[in-house]
């Protein structure tokens, strides 16, 4: 009895401890040195009328100091989406500081910010992170600046659930932590703390549908760490773009990949027997595989996916998940690839025609046919033809057109495409006839709304539309008397499936339609490659060189030949000696100097002269290398170039490192290292590339370039597996 009484007294004392003893020293937090308030001015686009924007709006949210050394603040991506101006303010401070977005990720709703003014970081304290997922019933505190006041707010609750998001596509689900602490508008981006003061997550959402209470969600630190790792990989791959002197747009980070296949549960015992599964075997049956990915070569429709990275997959599509001391929870099977990045491999076991097979899948970029992005430039692409307004279908377009409950609406069949269709082409987009700008040329079609475009007729043959750039090109190249558009059928009634316009009338009324509706241009197509056509001596090369000079952009010229291999463009293992390193030095200095010139519109005459001198020295060094001048003389010119760069930019650490490596290899034959080709180098440095004599290129080279030269294109680096 006495022992039980003593234990009860000790338990009471534990519950009466000073909160400071339980939660650690959170004085820095309460002083506002780690959690700050965000003030955003947002200029949201109008997805149904992409040539306009909505009126500017204001919003407030929360961010916190993530790393003092790198000057990083962390918040949610949706807090700074479409922001034209971002300011931050520390607690108790009367001054706001301008912030800028360094990186953002749609797939995990996170963003990195920085503040250039050093005064902001004085006295700031970085928030410590806890990588462990908290157990159920663990106490958490959400800190932030929600609506209802201007000062710091603290709410307290417990971990109610650790689960995956509820998304029809399991690959797009993310691990989240559900809490019952109040998460109100403005709390987004703030830290969620556990005992000891460590951050276990970032508040980002609450469920308020009228039938639920006290359901808030935080993004766990494991997701934050993966986002940071992916960003740092991209940052290290593009050193020039990270210089402080450059006005760099936010980096679009892809933290999580996608298998690019869909599957069906096998909860029916009869279906499992029909597929040849033995008693105790479980898995998923593959419904479709994206034919544009490498996974289509090893995975087929009808295969049964038994395991992924050695983890058996249940008939419910889930795998075991350990949270704290509990080992009874289950989450969707893509969780086993949570440590993997885009381009990395996934070992899998399948059953095909009754036989077990081991295959290797690849984690691909998340590129759904209907984009879920909010800030991608191609979301605002449009093409107006005779008053017909064609746009790219996206989740944002559906929400703007049909409201927040668009998933529950039929949306003329458009919402069903979100989850039911794999892309057939690498560059495929769903093109929609949004509405019609009334004019006599389109009389009879003015009631058409939100109709999916199927084909455009060329020489009497319907041509399937791949994307909005393809449509624009076909219409511009058409010489026929009539323009014929075919729409996907929308049931009975008088709704048209075919639209025919007279081409000459369309061309005659284009300016009038634009003027009536106050539209600046008839079309906007993003990321379209520029193809210059003309005979010898027409000035194609000269025009590109002049444009590059006017834009202060480095230009790399690559003449294509039938004998050229793709590795000559993309890179390969080469013997790197002193001359190779000096050439890298010259090109690095050129790119850095051009970046400095672009970042400042007006420079004093003396500064412009220094930049020009630096560029001349760089060109002189390359000329010496081309002429195979004595290495001692070439090193001397490289030393002068590094000094010029120091005088221009005030920094030369990377250039000095290249010079030191070149000196060290003056008397050696060099060693084999991976060297990026001119195309990859230009992409990493943000330079322009001129590929001349494209008609002479070998088919294998053009095949490697196809994915890059299409709208929204990318190039997968086969060595680093980075897009």
C-alpha cells in the first residue's frame, strides 16, 4: 500500500512539473527569434482567362528559421504561391524585411525563403528538428500567427493519427500527422513542437467540412528533410545559379517520385485464385503503365505486383507502418520508396502468367496528364482561333471554372480524366475549348463551354492534338479553306462535336476580336523551342549571337553532324588534364560575368568596362587553349582571369579552385572523370544553346533530345538520375 501511495505521489509531481521543464527552454521561441510572421501580396492568375490576373490580395501566415548558416526560412508553398511581394516580421519588431522564395515543392507543399538584409538575422535562433514521428497521444504545440490577432499564438493538443493523405492516386499521397490542436488560417508554415521544444512537423491544413471538429494536419520532419536533400542536390548541380549577385527564380523541387503505373486491389479471393495466387500470397494487379516511361519495358497490364523493395504488398494495397511503439498501422505501398529520389531504382517482384519474376522499376518525375501544379508557366498557355479560346486542362482550371467542389461535379467529363488516363505521348496535354468570344465568324458555336478538343483536320485527315503548341502550329501552317475542329462527344442534344470556321474570315477578324475583348495577344505558348529556317548566309547564326549579346546570355554553339554521338552533347567519362580544367574555368567565368551583368540593369561605366575586360580575358584564355599554346603561358592568362573575376564580382572561390586543380595537373596525364557535355553544361548554367545543322543529326541523337525540345520538356541525366 505504501509503495502504491509513493508511486501515486511521484506521478502527481510529474504532472505538476513546470511546463518549462517539460517543454525545454522555449524562451527563444517565445521571444520570436525563430518563428516569424509572413505578409504576402498575391497576384493570382485567372486560369479560365489566362491573359489576365485577379486583383491583388493580401494574406498572412507563418514561417520559422530553419538554418542560420544558409539563411533559410521554412514555410508552406501555398503560403507564398503567386506572391508578388513577401515580407517577414519578428515578434516585437516594428520593421518588416523583404523575403524571397528560393525553392518550392508542390508534391509536399513546402517552400524555402531567405532574407538578404543581415539585420533580420541578428538575434535569430534556428528551430531544432526531430526526425522521429511522434507516437499517438504525444502532446504537441502549434506556434504561429493565425487570424484573430496580430501577436504570436500557441495552441496545444495531441497526436491523433499518423496516416497518408486521402488521394485517389497512392503515389501522390504523403505521410501526414493528424493533431487536435487548433490549426487556423495563418497557422500554415508554423512549427509543431513536442516536449523538449523540438519541431516534429509543419502545420499546413485543417479539415473543416461542417461535420468534423479538431482535425488539423502537420507535415512530418522526415518529409521536410527529403525536400531539403532534393533542393541541395539541385543547388550543388548548378553552382552559378546560386550566386548571391543573381536574381534567380525559385527552384522547382521534386522531392517525391512516381511509379507511373496504376493498380487495383485484390481483396476478392476468387480473383486471386483466377490470377494464380496461392493461399497466403497477396499483391495488386496492374491496370495501366505510362508508355512514355522506362517502366513500360518491364511492367505490363495484368501483372500482379507482389512486393516492392523487398516489402510484401497487401491485397488492400498497403504495407505495415511502425509509429512509436505501435506496429499495427498500415499505409499505401508507395511508402516503402519514401527514401528514394527521382531516377533511383526500385526492386520489385511480380507474377506474370503464373510465374514469378524479379524486375527493376525506376522512380519517375510526377507528371500527371492533368497537372496539379499551381505556378507552372504552361498552366496559363492559351490559343485564340476565330474567337475559340483553347487552354490547357489543369486542376486549377477545374477549380476556377467549377468551384471548390469540382471533384463532385461531372465537369463535362473533364474531372474524370484526372485519375483515369495515362499520357500517351511524352509531351501530351489535354486541350480544352474553354469558351467562345462572340463574333459573327463563330456564330452558332457561341454556347460551347469546357469541351475537350480531339483533333484538327489536315488534308482531310483528323490529326490527334498532342498539346496546345501542336494545335497552334497546325492552325498556323494550314492552307485549307476551312478550319475543322473535332470535339469529344458530350451525349445527346444539339451540342456540336464538329466546329468549322472559314480560314480567311478567321484571319481577317483576329485583331478585331482581340481589341473588343482587350486581349494583348492571340496566343501564349510556354517553353516552345525556337526553330530558325533559312538558306546559307541568311543570318541565322548572326541573329542568335546578336540576341544573346543583347540579353547578356552566354551562348554555346554546337554544330550537329551525322557522326556525332549523344555523349558529345550530354557528357561522358574523359581524361581530365590541366587544359580541360582551364577550359572549364574560362566558361565558368564567362557565365558568372554574364549573370552579374544581367542582375543589374544600370551599372557605372567603370563597372561595365571591368565586365568587358573580364569577358575579353576569358575569350583570350579559350583562344590559347584552342591554339594549344604552351601550358605555362596559358596558366598565366588563367591567373590574370581569376584576378579580373575578383575585381568584378568580389568572389572567385570556385574559379580559384579550378585554377589550383589545373596547376596540380600540369605535369600529369590527367585522370578519367565524368565531364558534362555542352548541352548539360549550358542547362546547368542557364546559358543559351545553338544547335546548328539539325537536319544532319543522327536519329539516336534526336531521340535523346526529343523530351527536352518539347513544351515543358526535361532531360533525364542518366548518370546522376537527376532531371
